[in-house]
C-alpha cells in the first residue's frame, strides 16, 4: 500500500457531482465514490441472519440460561420521593429458593422517583424471587414531590436534587450536545445556540408569530426489556450476556464496578430485541442492573439472570423527555425570516438531556438571527436517556409547525418558505423532489377546498426537514477478515446486531472486495472477543464499521494477490481479479485452487478506519463531518366530528451517503416513520400527579402503533450522496429517519383544520378542542 | 383435546373475583409456587383437581409428544420457555397486549402468556420452531426474509404464528393480514413488510 496519498474523488449527488482531492492516510484503500462500479454493495440483499430470526433459533439475552442460573428480582420504590428510614433484607434470605438478597439503599437515603432500586434477591425461580421481595421490610417517610414540568419550574417547588447533578452520557447522545450553563431550583440551563441577534430580529419583524408547543414523554419500549445475565468464571473474571447497543460499554462499566480488567470481562450479545438509545452500559439509566446481577451472582455463587418486566422497562430504563417550547418567529415584509427564537423547557425526570436538538438552529440557516435556549427541568420521575435522535423530533415539531403558522399569516406556501431559508443543497433537492412526487401543489388545493366547504373529513398536507451529522467514528473499530485454505471467508468484529441490517452489509462489503458470493462470507459479531467496535448509537454503526471491514478485506486481497503472482509466475502489479479469479494475461487461477496454496491455515488481516476525511457538500455545524439531510411529506385525513387523525401517506426522502443495502435501509426508514407516527398520534407517559407514579406502565394503555395505526402508504426514496467521508461512503440513517415524521403530520393536521394542534400527541380531544367544539384539557 | 375441565388464567381470575385473588395472595399465605423443586405430588384421588405442586401434562409440541410436570398456575409461555427451553415465543408484556408469545393451539393463534400450561393438555401446540420442516424454511418464513419483514426479530416469532393461521384462506386482502396481526406489536416498524410477505406467501401457497 502506498504511503499518505492524495486521490481525486467524484463526490456530490444527483446532477451536482464534482471532483475533489482528498488526502488519505497510509494504507487506506481508495474510497468508493460516484465513479465506483460496485456489484454487491448497493444492491438489495435479504438479511443474512434472517433464517435464525424466522425460525426461533436466534438467541437473545432473554433466552440465555447458564447451568444453574438463578432469577433476580428488584424491589422498587413505590414513592416519588421518600426518605428510607429502615431496610431489612434478612427475612428474604430464608424464603424458599432464595440464594442471595441485597439492600441497595441505606437508612437515611432519599429516593427520588417511583421505580428506583431498593433491594434485590436471586432465587431459583422467577416466582420465588418475586415472592421473596415481599418479605423485605422497608420503612419510608414520604416527602413532597413534583411530577409536572411546569410545576417543577415554580419557585418553592420541591427540589429534586440537593447536591451537584451529574450528567450521564452514553454513545446514544448526539456528539457535542450536553453541558450546563447554571442551575436554579429544579431548572438547569443548557448552553444556548446563538447566531446574530434574535431579539433585534424580532423587533425588526413586520409579521411575527409566537406560540407555545408541547410534547410528551415517550418511552423507548423496545420489545426485549433490559436484561443481563452474569456468570462469574473466577473471582476476577466474568462472562456476561446483555441486551445492549454497546458490547464494550457493558464490558467497561462492569469492569469498573467490580474492579476487573476489561479484558477479563467477556460480553455476548448475539441478538438484541431493540434498543432505540436506551441500552448502553451494564446498567439501565435508572437501575444499577450490572451491579445488582453481578453482586447477586457473586454472593450466590451461581449465574444470575436479571430480566426486567414491562413495568420496570417503562419506569427506570429511560425515555424521551417532554418539552414546552415557546417559539417566536419574525419575518420582514418580503416574507424572509428575521428571527427564530426558541425557549425550551423539558423534563428528563431526575436526569439531564431535555434539549430540543438542532432543528431550529440548523435547518433554516438563511435566517440571520437565531437563538435557542434549552433548560432541563428536574422532576421526580425516571431518568430520560438518548432516544432515537435525542431532542430532534420534539424540536422539529415545534419549529416546523410554527413555520406553518407563520406561513399562513404571510400567505405563503409552507414549502416555499422552507426553500427560501434552507441552504443545504441536498435537502433543497429533496424538498423539490417531494413537491412533485407527493403531489404537493394539487394536494394543498384539495385540502383548501375541503376546508372551505367545512367538510366533515378533511385532508391536509405537511412537510418537515431533518438534520443530523455523519458521526462515523475513526480509530474505534478493528475488524478481522480471514480466508482459509478451504476457501471459506470469515469476518469478525465485536459489534452487536441491533436490527438495522449491519450483519448483511458487512458480508456485502467483504463479498464485494474478495469477489465471493455473499453466502460464502461468514459474519461473526456479538462477542467482545471479536475485536473492538462501536456502540449502535448516533447512527454511527455502518459508517464506522464498514470502512474497517473493507480495509481488512483489501489487506487480505493484497496478500492473495501476492500469492497468485507467485503461482502464476508474474509480478503482483500484473494480477487482476475478475469473478473471483486472479488473472495475469492469459493465465488465471481459480479461488479454490489459490486458497489451497495458502501457507499455514489462513490469511488473516485486520483493518481499522481512520478519522472522517471528507464532508462534501455541507458540514454539520461545529464539526468536520457531513450534515445529513432528509425531508418527509405527510398527508392526513381528519374526521372533524370524532377528532381522529389518520395518516394516509408519508413520503420519506433521505440521504444516507452511499446506500449499502437498499432493502434493509428502506426498512429502517420505514421503521423511523412508524415510530414517529406513533409518537405523533398515541404514545404518552401518563403520571399521576397525586401519587407521583406512572399510570400506564404497560403496552395496553401506553399505546404504541399497531399494524392498523401506521400510515396507509410509506414511500421511501434515497438521495445517494458521495461525501468522501470514508472508504465505503456509508453514513447513518437510523436516527434521521424519525426526526421529521411527527412534525410533518402536525403540519398536515394544521393544513386540514386551518388551526394548529400545538400539543403532541395529536389525540382526538385536542383536535376537537382546537376546532373549538370541546373545551381544552387542563395544562395544555 | 382432553376432556379435562379447562382452567384459563382469565377464567380463574374471574372465578375467584378480585377480592378473593388479593386475599389469597397475601405473601405469608402464598401457596408454594415452586416449579422445579417438585416436593408436592398432586393430591391423590382428587380427580380433575390439580396442584398446588407440579402435575403431569401431555401434549403435542411441534409434532412431537411432550410430557412435562408443570404446576397448575404456570402459563404456557413460562412452561415453554423456562421448563422446555423452547425460546422462540418471547415474553414482552406477559399480559396479552403484544402478541410476541403467540403460538398455535390446535391451529388457532393464541397468546401463550394468557393460557395456563395445563390448558393445552391433549392439544397440539406449534411454536415458531415448528414452522420449518426438516430444516427447510416454510413458504411464509421465506417470504418474511424476501420482504425484509423483520429487523431486530423479537416480534417475529409471534408475527409468523399469527400469520401462519391465515395462509389456508384463498382470498386474502391486506385488511385480513392487518386484522390478524393487530395484536402483534413491532417496535422496529416492520408491519408493511409483514403484510407484503403474507400476501406474497398466500399467493405462493395457494
Ligand atoms: S407476552 Fe404474551 S401478549 Fe405480550
Ligand atoms: S422486528 Fe424488532 S420488534 Fe419487530
């Protein structure tokens, strides 16, 4: 491989392609750019692991039962705020089947949310463990608490935290987010995002709009609950199975808790039943699961399975914070924005991270004056954590709906208003494409006609944009590719398969480089001993892993080329590959023959990924990576008699760099749209203000969308972009795909009704209240 | 099916009423709930009465005769997963709200978390593990793969079982499939692909 080299790459999108020069680090294969002719990558391919998933053979953490394993159960605080006066776990120890019991709090400690860890037991069966919890005696002295975000902001509200607040961050968080700019009472101010002078911009405005928008607390509700199985292999060595988005985050946290060497902690995650941002580390955001399972297993001298139930999953494993966003927009006489000012308050419960993302600050960047101020409001509820594009769906909802309300005052088409302020060439292209493909102009006319007629069932059209960054990580992944003497190919990495399709994409990359059929590539993931990898958060997986895999495969190919040259009596430079055969002039050697000549058992090479080296055509704010673009269009029908909103169609146009596998990428976008629809229409955590507990910690009254609640049609269109970021050209899609959905739906409802419903979820009572046919509900 | 009186979890709760249920569950007085210790043999001579300890149970599981000793309060889902180690059916809500635990009982899709194991005495139970024949995936399983009707895969076992029962029908419409999976939640958002897969499989199998 040559040393540091300059290469010319063809980058860009659609008709806007150009050549750029990129400096590549030593050993880095030339990136696949717009000129690359790929045979396997970029083609639809069914998931390679699918046969295991459709036959019940795929093993999830819930399914792992080491020999002699015990069940753990956790006693959780029933009060929103209470002082522990006394605790005695001894009676639990003599209950049938119990092998260990553990107090997790001490007398004098203050509990600050209902669902917090109090004590734990391990017993032979789940029922014995549950029964033994009842024998634990705890005396609480309940204290005043505050659940409601607005109430918690008042002077004199019960204080949630009395000491310094620690910020918990994970690989699920958006890079660059977080931090504090001071705290007063329960309100902690985040650093604001600022450009120009928004106050002045508002004063200069000829037309302005001001309103408050609210969003609800949204729980991740992955189908597989947080779960961890711990088996001690010696006093200082452990094997873990964990339902996690970050195998190494589990390993490192567990090692830290028990003072072990990380390499002595072996973590398996063969499959996981969803994560959506909540599954990092050995513990859950609101439960010390790693410590509990590890300590119980140590005390009992047997492996322990700690599998949360659905209620615990809602209470203490994270959620998307709520928000109250006061949005002020100003425009000049020409209809151009003079200011965007957002003041956001949201509660992440006892945790931090209730910001509202970069939408207001980053998408409509032709507005000269922007100020976004965010505040975390502490309440006595389970901590939030990163959830699929943390902050963004709530930020997009408030900003985009406010823009539509302003557009109405300006008598301007909402799409035109957006185009006039968005500088990202890819997103502009997507807006224009969607306008035609979705039938925007005609649709808006139809919606207006139904509105004018006061029809019972109205139609509405909405559009919203998304912003995300290519956060693909350099120097984090080491992938290993081996070619055996029998011709078989294996690729290994300690990555987890969260369901996005990465296993298949890894196989495709190796198949592409080595010109082997995908079926011939064995992919081994899900084990910390298979080499360092990244967590599946921030939409970094494909962008971080595939370049390392490709580098390893190319290194193997270089060695195979040398071997072929030797066999054919030529120089390596003379060897070309086609259809899996090495050729030189008229001579050739087939794959199987060549592999038999491998000295030793195999050719093995590792590969890594350097830092991102390209970000064409637009950089994400404050960074050196590409800004990912996306837009979604929604058409709704609204029954003005019942208030029921039905999403008829969504068109999702997204950019994810070079699309590696259109089949699985499409599923991921569709999944983002469905999650966003569910967020827009039905999901919400409901707290009892009197008792301070969650009233719907289940899946029948916490309503997540079922098959009949999703849009009647979801069209997914990709805008392939070559950004020159890394050697495969891959960037992420998981998070951008869910950012604009709820916003687009809310805008469509506004279009249908002529009035905005400013609170999520868009439930029938709110629709009817917006129409003035029923009184508005209390707080909102 | 055997002629033994069926006790269902819902039926049992209804029978004793909520007050009785709560009174009967004071921790100190709880009946032994052990499923593995097995010290309590079923009381002799009480024909039709089961428990409180494990009682014999016989049914057909994925075409094979299955004999097990299961306590009467244990759900079919728990018996399958924890005792028989058949882990295709998943526990997600454990109360009939999600469909991840769906199995076929005598050809009918049922939430196995809402049945007692003893409900299937004498019945034929099919789990996702029983869909393929001799290692060959079924038409429906293949269609799921082709249409990418799975992401993380955690809902997939249940989805497949809810859909399997539909396949014999000739005129299958999108609405039929949606109705069949209305009780199956998928957090990854695979519904449209599941519908496409089933319609395709129905064509193939018709
Ligand atoms: S686990 Fe049985 S329906 Fe949810
Ligand atoms: S595929 Fe993940 S829950 Fe359905």
